[in-house]
């Protein structure tokens, strides 16, 4: 079950060990990390590759293929005692089982997993110690997700803020314990989304995360 008050998730903070340490000091509830299966290894990064070419890129960044890589096993060891949210990328059907095997091998008892490709989550939804969070980025994807989950109750869903209104949030809360949203990077946005009924905030701003956590502790 989800604790009372908004669950605070540090967006992408697990992709870098220094940022992981800052997120842990903030006492967020979950630390998110992006997981790619590349050349048989579970890499922790947001940056993409050019197919089989190891060059790393995103819209605003290009990185050398020889840059140091962070792997899931190292992240699990560094984050021990912290609840990780692993965001599974791509569509390699081996990925869910590899995630579960790696988590077990490193002695991690509880982890959350999210993905926009829902077959990943369907494959592990009943695995003990793994909380699945189904993600959707648009209103059309939310409608598809509601059909996909029809008749089922799941741990969580994660939906982009642009796709949410009070009616949609109400429908999602009826099928999931956690309804989280992103991006939430200022107090006004946080307040507006909480008023809609969401109970999870995904933020890049650790100062905002601390403020929400402090308010939660005070019961405000």
C-alpha cells in the first residue's frame, strides 16, 4: 500500500551516483533510474544509443562512447537501503527477467519498476517484491492504459501532467494505489496536481522534494 501524503520520486536521480547521494539526503520515497539493455548488459542512463552504435545522445547532449558506464548492479549496491524506481527502456523481452534476476542477486528485497511498454510490466506484475507502475505520456495513451488494465487493480500508474484532469485522476485512482505524475518542478504545479487527486509527484528539483516532504511530515 502507498503511505499517506504524496509520494515523492526523484526523477532520474539514480542515473548518477552523486545525484543519488543528494536524493537520499533529501529522504525522497523513491529514486528513479533509467535502465537500458545494451550488448547484454543493464546500463543505467537516460541517454540513447544509435542502434548498435555506442554513441550516447539526447536532444541537447552527445557523449563519447568511451564515457564510463554505470551498470544496474553497481547502482543497487550504491543505493542499498533506498527504494529504487527502475524505468525500463526499449522493447527487449529479456529485460524484465534480467532486472528481477539482478535485483535478487544483489539481495534487494523491494524495488519498483515502470515502463511505457506495458508487456514488460505484465511479465513481472505478480513477482514478489516488485511493484509495477504503468506509464503513459499522452491522453490517448491513458485511454489505452485504462482499457489495458480493465478489471485489474495495480500498484501504480505514472502519467504526464498534460494528460490529467480531476475526472481522469479519479478513474486512475480506482484502478491503482499510486497515481504519480511528472514533470513537477515548482510549488504551484505541485499544488495544482495534488488538488486533482494525484498522490505521487515526480520531480527533478530536490529542493521542491524536500519542501513537499517537510509539509507531509507537518501534516499540512
